[in-house]
C-alpha cells in the first residue's frame, strides 16, 4: 500500500473515531522531520508520522524520531503503519479524549 493511500484512509478513520477533530497535514519542507499529521481535538492535540510498512517505520528519516519523541512528551505523538494502526489509534483516542 502506498503511504499516501494509507494516510488518506487514516485521516478518515481518525475523523470517525474523534468526531469534530481537525486533521491536517504538516509540511516537512518547512521543518525537516516534523510528523505528517496534526490532530486537534477539543483542547488536546497529537501528531502521527505515517509509514507504509514496518521497514520504513524502523528506518525513519533524519529528525523524525526527534520530533516524534519531543511531541510525545508534550502531548501525543507516534509512528504509525498498517501493522500497528489499531494500537496507535486506540492510544491516540485515549490520549485526546481523556488526557494521558
């Protein structure tokens, strides 16, 4: 599956799980390594770095681990790919609905 298809399907699923959420794509050209998606929900937020498969997840691009870790300390952030999607979305939903 292409990453763009996975990401598009993921946005739809996030909006179904978190009605009223704003999900927007971030620009890695502006900040190299910034996660792909920003999710705003009520007074909380999270970010997700999308990968098409496990290999890409275990071989991230420069600065991606730094920003995912930093943003996870601030709120919620994770790498996501088809193999861990349910677990990560459950964690995201829990974090944004109730706060860590």
